C-alpha cells in the first residue's frame, strides 16, 4: 500500500452534499501506512454526526476495494456549539436555549409539534428536553409513550423521564391519571417556576416547551423566569385559527421573544389510498400572517392518520417513520429552528430584563389593574383537586392584561 493509492482511493469519497471529494477539499491529514493497514485523519467543518459517519463508511469501502487491511479513519468535527449568549433572569441556567411552542387556539397541534420537533432536534445531535407546560391538559406523557411512568424523586428535586432520547417532564407525570386540577393565577406561576427550577434537567442544548393555548400567565411567567430564545407558533389554515395565531405572534413581540417561524398544521389531507391531496381548511392563508410578522412558514404538516395514531399510542411519527414525508418536514423545520437559535445567539442572544415584574408577586406584570385580581389566590401555593369536570383551558382574565 502506498500513499498515492490511499489518496487516489480517498479522492473518490465525496464530501456529503457536495460534488467535491475530501482530498480536493484538503480535509485528509496524517496518512500512516503499515503494510496493508492504513490510518488517517479527516478534519471536517460540519458538526452533524451523519456527515462524519458517511465519510467513514465511504472511505472504508474505497480503501477496502484497493486492498487495504485494517483501516482507521478518525473524523475530527467541530463541537456542536452549546453556548448561549442570552442574558437576564434564568432559573434553569444549565439549559442553553428555550423554545416556546404556542398557539392562540387550542387543539391545533402544539403538543404534536412539540414532540416531533423535540425528537427531530435530538436526531440532529442536540441534547433536548421537552417540558409540558400545559398544566390544564397535559398530553405529552401519552404522546411520548410514558403515561404509566412516574418520575424518580431526589429530595425535593424530580428527575426528568427519558424517552426517545430526550428528557421529559409534565404535570401529567406528577398527577394520578384522570385527576383534575383547578388552577389559580399564583399557582400557575409557581408550577411553571418549579418545572424549571426543581426538575433536574441535564445540560441541555434546548428545552422545547409545549404551552397551554392562548396568551396567559403561563406564557408570561415562562418569559420572566428564563430568557426564551425563540418562539414557534402552530396554526391551522382556517381564518379563525389565524386570528388567534396573530395574538400568539403578537405576544412573542410583546415579550421580546424572537419568532422562529410558523408551523401550518393540518395543512391539506393526502388520501392514503389514492394520494390525491384535499384542501380541507384552505391553503395559502398563513403566508400573509407570516409576512406581517416578518417570519416564515417552516413546515406545512398534512392531516395524516398516522400522526393522530402516533400521538394516541405514544409512537411519534418522526421517531417511528423517519423516512415518511411528514417526518422529513419536521426534520427540516427543526433545522430551520436551530439555525434561527444559532443566529440569535451569534447576534448577542435574548434578554428578558424588560419583561420582569414591576408589580407585587402574583399580579401579572402588564396587568392594567394594580390591585390583585380576585382570581389570583396569593400564598396558597398548593393545587386544589376536584372531582368536578376540569374546565378545559380556562384562562379567563388570569392572563397578561396587555392582550
Ligand atoms: N397533522 C395532523 N394529522 C392528524 N392528526 C393530528 C395532526 N396534528 C394533530 N393531530 C391530532 O389532533 C389532536 C390535537 O393535537 P394536539 O393535542 O397536538 O393539539 P394541541 O394544540 O396541543 O391541543 P391543546 O390546545 O388541547 O393542548 C391530537 O389527537 C393529535 O394527535
Ligand atoms: Mg397540547
């Protein structure tokens, strides 16, 4: 074996996504030959693990085809940037970035989106957490297939549950199944704070946060407790959903949260038998709203039975069918979100100083009234349980008074 043969074999290995090979790019160094054994280093510029793997596989097969014995290919990739440049109050400082998933309207697919985006980000090599901040209707445990698992408690701290390679926590994992909670304003704030402070999240690149619908105390408390790096709005294409989504986008603006984009969910239906696409809720309706808020639609997700089944059975489509068209769209959306997060950090990050409360604890910072609202029960701290039917997504006047 000679260096010429090795170089000529490696010059058949294209850098993934390019038409140039790794030798021409100048990425190959330190070629050492001992008999028929070969070792070398490839220094690349991408931190994506799949790029490194592809190079290793291709190099191995090209060298074997010219008679190499043992081949040792070391790929040196830059570390995935884990830093955040955000400032202000952060009660979960081990988490570098926070992604708030919101919608104005209930039932449009926030939880489904949160689960699939979290899994897509993890598949792209990020260390991901998923926080179900929908304390009214926690659906994440079922969607992540962990409905029967109770978290481990360590003193007064709780360990997140691990599923599909990500860390998960939900009010649903802390309550008995079917139990209902009546939430009052101050309790909502306390619950959100505890989710951030008392859950033993690891050093995470990003915490994806599935919010309750609307623009209320949960959203405001989150923005005041941690610097939210970016917000993602989920909408469906019908007019009434868009009206509510505008409120969600406007809330991001008021809370100084950069917008990572809009996911248009239930965007058309592709009949599984014929492949014919039906436009059920209207199409092209979301773009003007994206333009209005200077953002973009980062995915159009069709209505698909397997998404609903995956949600009900705890088998998210991005994990169980990664080659499906829908999973690919979630993957692309996750890439776009991460690019936005990196861009935000490169430009100095976010700062939540301006949204800190100036009013007494328990009163929304932008409430128009200075007196505590009767709905806010101060100092109770606990959640009252009730056998009465749970008021689904009751927000009432609890919310931030500026909407
Ligand atoms: N693209 C889709 N195709 C088929 N079913 C979907 C799709 N998106 C969501 N669903 C289903 O619609 C229902 C509502 O979705 P999901 O729970 O994600 O909405 P949500 O906005 O989080 O609701 P809520 O406001 O109650 O928290 C779920 O049963 C989910 O599986
Ligand atoms: Mg939900």
